[in-house]
C-alpha cells in the first residue's frame, strides 16, 4: 500500500512540475495533418458527430482502393511460403498509416458516443492497413474482451504491448493473459511427446501470439518443426529461442542434437557445452556430448561426461551402458563389468548380454 502511495505521489508531483513548466512557456498548438486532420480536430474538441462525418467523407474517397489493399493483405496471409516469395512484397508489407488513422479515428469517435456498430470493422481495417498501430490493437482488445473471447483480447493486448503501449502491458497482466499461454504450452508439450507435431504447432502459435518474446515457446516449436522434418523452420525457432532467452539451455541442446544428427560433432559439442553451462543438470546433454567425444576419439572426455550424467541420474541405465561399452573397447575389464552389471540391474537387456563376458 505504501509503495503504491509513493508511486501516486511521484506521479502527482511530476504532473505538478509539468503543469508549472507549461504555464511559464507558450502553449504549443496541436497541428493536424493528413486526410484525418479535420476529423481529428473535431474529435479533440468534442464534436464527435462532426468528426464521424469528416472521417466518413474522407473514407469514401479511398474506399475502393482500401478494399483492394485489404483483400491483398488478407490473401497474402493464407499463401504458402513459396507463393509469398513470388508476391509483390512492397505493396503487401507497406503500412498505410494515413488511411489507417481515418478508420481508427472514426472508431474512437463512435466508442465515445457509445455506438458499437461498425466499430470493430473499423478497428480491423485500421490494423490491416497499419499493423504497427498499438492503440488500435488495444482498443479492439477492450471491445472484444468477454469471457468467451478473452484469448483474442489477450493477443491484441500482447501486440499492443509489444508495440510500446504501457497501458496494454498493464491490461495484459491484470487479465492474467500469460496463464492462457502457459496452458497452450502445456498442451503442446504433451503433443510433442506423443509425436502429434501439427497439433503442437497450433498450440505453440497461440502461445507465441500471447507471449511473443518467450524463448522457451520458440524452442518447443522448433522441436515440433524438427519432428515434421522442417529443418529450416526448426533452426529459425531455435535461434529465436536463444535470441529472446540467452540462458535458454533447451535451445542450445536442440541445436546440439541437430548438428549431432548431421555428424558435425565439433559444432554439436559446442552447443551441448553451452546447454550444460546454462543447466549443469542436463543429463541428456552430457550423454550426447560424451558421444561427440567418442566420435572424435576423446575417450577420457567421454568417460568423464558419462560419469557426470550418472551423478545426475544414478538410476538411469543408458550412461552406465554406454560407459561400459567404451571401457570394453579400452580393455578396462573391471570397470566394464561393474557398469554392465549396474545397467543390467536397472533393466538394460543389452547390458545383461554383455555381462556374460564377465562370467567367463
């Protein structure tokens, strides 16, 4: 409570300082520019009906061209990656801010008059024309934020926040939007485990729409893409996973596995080491790094890594079994037999077969 009081006091004092400074200086008049100038001026003066008339008059002049551009942009979203490459990128990616402000201005005027009809359509159009307009996303979020439509509202709050809207950031947190992202991530993780990669990607797309700066979500989606053999997309997501979360050990681990499967053991070793540095309890990273060492004839290092893996999971047979195979190759019979025995005891049937060598 006291902390909140200090924040309010600080805001009050800063506002007082700004007000006193403003009295001493000449008031700078607002300059309205572009097609929305007349409507913006009327709206700020409280002439909302007049503003709507002005906005609508300007919109009628560009309506045909706006409809063409909107259809073009919407069609682009549905295209395959190949078709997008052959599309005129300049027109599709261009932001038509002056047009967007007309639709946004009319929407705000109607909102202030408590007229909801046509408001969402205007905000939708404003966003399609200029997808960097944070206020349009936030106003649409407020408009659609019902119990049944909370997820879409949260996505708009997230986009507005990413574009710099502080009020949208507060609304995102106050509506517990991040919990929706966590639910999608949980479902996606389950689907990845049972190899339902397409379904996992759908959930992860929603999670990332809600939390676009989550490195963990990108890493998991990369894993799903890799399961679908979409290597380029997987690598792109792993890179984003590291970009947004530099300490994201999972992304480094996935990169390590990717290069391991390409038999690029030096690169795999480096990424696995980065993963271990960020999470010293990553059992699987030690096991795969040990195998990288084996492929590079660094047996001592491999044995060390298997030992580290065993210290993390002493009841998992794999590291015991793999270390025993290496010890067999190095003619360290006593150590080999002990490791095969422990692996067999933990249920490794292959180890049980090799253990017969120790009984001779």
